[in-house]
C-alpha cells in the first residue's frame, strides 16, 4: 500500500503541503490499527554504514534472522543490499528464502546448518550452509559430489560458546582438505560468547584460539565478531563482521552510550479513559491501588503483542512508562494479554481522548530501556514485537504499510 495519496483534496482540488500529505496518508493507512510499528529503514542503513566504517577493512555483513529482528526480512534486506551490503546471515532455510526474494546476488549463509536431504533446497535458492558438525560436512560433501553443486559453505568452529561448531581438534582434521584446494569452503567462523562485556577474559581467549585455527584455513575469509565484537578491538574483526542487533538500534556497547540510531517506534491506541476513586484497584490480581482519585487510559496492547507482563506496576514497584500527549506516564497494575492501564491523572484533561495513540517505544523510550523493565535484552524485545501491529516502513526508497499477519 502506497502511503502517498493523491495530492489533491477531494473538495476543491487544492494541492496539500508535503506535511499535510504525509499526515493524511498516515491517518488513512492506520485508521483501523490498534497498534502501529514504524520501522525506519534509513536508520538501519545508517547503522550498517557506521558499523562498516568501524570495521574497515573488514567486510560488514548483515544478520537478518528472526524476520530481521522483528523488522521485516524483505524490506530490510532490500535496503541494506541497495546500500552495498553483500553478505547476509539467517538462521533457517525459510528465512533464507525470504532474504533471497529481496536480493538476487548477495551471499546468504544459514547459521543453523545443513540437514539431511535438504541440499536441493540450498541449491534452489543459492544459499550456503554454516556447517558445525562433521556429519553435516559429510552429508554436504555427498550432495555436492552427487549434484556438482559448488555454491560454497561456511565452517563454524567452537572456541568457547559450546553451542554449535566443530571442536578445534575436529577443525584441524580438515586442514589437509583446505591445503589440497577445491575444498568449497567460503568462510571460517566462530562466535563470541561475552562480547557485550568489554573486559571479559573469555573474549581474548576466544580470539586467540580462533586466530590460531583460522590461520590454517589458507585463503578462506574469517569471521568472529557480532555487533558488540566489532567494538572490542580491531583484532576481533578479521575479514568479515556479522552485526545483528546493532543494525536495529540495540546498544552494542552496554558499558557506554549507544552509538546506534533508533530504528523502531511503537504506538498503541487508547480504547477508553475512565476515572476511579482513591482506594480502588486496577487489573488482574488487584496488585495496584489508587492513592488518589485517578484517571486511567486503557491502551490496546499487552503481552500478546510482545509487551511483557514483567513491565507491570504494583503497589510496591513502579513498572515501565508510556508517552501520552508528550509526557511520560506510568503503567497502572498488571499488563494483560491485550490491554494495559496508564495513569494519566497528571495530564490536562483535554489532552487525552479515546482513539489517541500513545508511544510505547520512541520519544525517548528506547528498546534497551524497555528491555530493562522486561527483565531481558533488546534482542528479545525486538523479536517479540507482535504481529497485530500495523507495520509502517519509511526510508530505504519505500514508504509503505503492511497489514498485520
């Protein structure tokens, strides 16, 4: 759906200003939405370029797994590919299909590996498995010999995460294959476990182990750093870096100010306002009690929409805040599946009305701040964003909306 309407008004044919045009388009596109998630593709591109500059001379890839961290695989891949990103990482083959639909030429790696009898699916969309097990490697070899496919694959070596990957000893066992040439390995990689902690001793231990084994993969590009790893030191960057969360505005340097631009704005609609007397409770469990005559705004978002119940308020704990009419207001009581109550007593009575949008992320409320209230990390906030929101994309050469799915 194009967000730019006919520039003439229905009544007199007078041209609208660009600002009025944009406002009318937004209103038309979101008239029936109870929640609106706006994704700024230009901000994603700006974040990628900042990361790319920080990692020079290493290549900067883009991690777009989990629906591009909740932001939408296809529009994000299109925007990054247009900006010059040549390599993408996803977790699954289905995600690879979505990424391939947005770019015909980029290299796409599937992090969760190579499964039995799925070689044809890799070849069909020309994507590369990230192999982390000797059985996978053997099955991949069989497929390549049988079909003649030469699309390439990455080898994942575990250096301390103890999740996926060949052991260092197993990796050393395939060095003769590398030395023999025509091996089909296009990338050797590992993954940092503690990159968010600047001085964690495991960072240096992993980097040293990876440098030693990667040096034996002669002529094969090497990759170690995720978003936070890029900011540890140049020796962590190798030939290719793989930022994910930082692209979408999550702080890759939790011990310092966030160098990334915010990407998402989340708004939800007020479905009712109401007054309650002092001493009345709000929400499930009656855990929050009004200490004065209180005006509430009931907002159409809850934990089914990815706004976690952990951000609730009770009589002893203040939870998260929401921006209403330009001011921060606290949540009152427990967040339920589809609704939450906001204490708007301190706002001018005429500043809040039914149908008005309030801001859950944006206007100073960051993804990382919300993660703190949720008791989690920004990654989980983004990847939990509900499918009931109307999604609006701006920048990146597109001004479009998509209905909830």
